[in-house]
């Protein structure tokens, strides 16, 4: 496997635990390989607050948004890329999506990366087979290694999103696939985004242009959380005080949770039949690596 050293940028297939050129070595933190150990426990405004992983892990399994997004992502992965043999998720967080991919692709080699070790601890409880690695998405070490890479609600946390997309491009095999989700519409910006340590919400054109500039061909681009958009707008209009955490607007009662899940099932049925929504709280983008 070809590795690009994050310290000296030399590319080599002789990299085991250390770089033969500069001597950089992969650390171990709490049992995880750590390619960027200096960032493994940072946070509280830098990209994300790792203390929030506990709240997310407790919320995800029963929340309509996470359930529905997984349904959409698994459909997109298999519809556009079949059954890839090598899959990686950049910024896997607590492993909620990664666990579902493991189950959907029982024969695939799967890698999950996360900047914060705290997130990997939760991912390790959920995932049975995935190789879990701490690293900085701006310095992905693997070259020409994966058939598909997923990056779900991660790019909005990173100033240098262009650099991350370029790194993902290099990590993919020829004509490898890319799956992205991001929050959409800057006019939806609220204190929830600030609590989540977002640096932006995307427009469709901004995301698509950055993906193309990194060397990808776009296969599909659509909004989702579209039928619920009026309720998102209303929630922001009536919000009276800053949100204290990223999951604030996802804590809803069981009846609303059930209703929103049903609404998103209707929406996804339309997406699966070819409808691309122009507006929505989030955007799904599916792309393929072009040869340069």
C-alpha cells in the first residue's frame, strides 16, 4: 500500500510503522493508531468538541434524522457503487454510519477515521470489523487505496475543505467513488451551527464546484430534509436563546420523531425515483474520481 508521510510528504510503499525517509512514526493512543496525535484530544471549538460525542451516541439510534440519513446513504452507496471491496469513512465520529456500512458490506475491508480519539472509543463499541484510525483529514496517508470514500457532515467543520477533497481524491483508486453529505443554505445558519463548530453551511454550487475542482465527476446532487424545511425555518425563527449543544434541535418527542421519519421516507422514495430537490436542510452529493 502506498503511503504519503504526513510529516515529510514522501510517498513510499515501505512505510510500516515509521517513515523510511524522515523517521516519523505512527503513535498509539488508547489502542488506536494515531497519525496526528497532537490533535487527538483537542477540540472545544477546533473542528468539534469531543465532549459532545457522548450526547450524540445516546441520541443517534432513536432519532429520525440519523436513521433516515443512514437509509439514504446505504441506498446511494449500493445503487451507485455496488459492493466495493475497500471502503473508508473520513470523520466517522461515533461509528453510527460505519456500523451500518459494515452490515451492508460483510465482505469489504473497512476503515473508519476520526480526528478525536473520544469518538473512536464509541465507534469501537459499535463496529466489529472496521479498522479505526485517528488522523487529520487534511493529511490522509493512503494513496490509491479505496474503492469508495464517505465523508458525512464533516466538511463543514474544516476551513480547508478543498484540501480535504484533494486528499480524498488521492486516496481513491481510479474511478473510485465519493459520497458526501453537508448542511445546506447559509440562510439557515443558527446558534446550532455555532454549537456544532461549523464554519459554513453550503450552497449546492459551492459544494459542486469544490468537488469538481478536486478532480471529481458529479453523478448526483440533491437536497434532502426538503419536506421538513419549513419546520426547520420555523424552528430558527422562534429560537429565543443560543443553543447549548449541537444536538439541541434533534431532541424531540416520540410522536414528532415518528412523524418526521415517515415524512423523510416519502422524500427518499422520490429521490430514489430520480427527483432532485433544489432546497433542503442537507445536501447529498455522489461523485466519481476522474483520471488526470
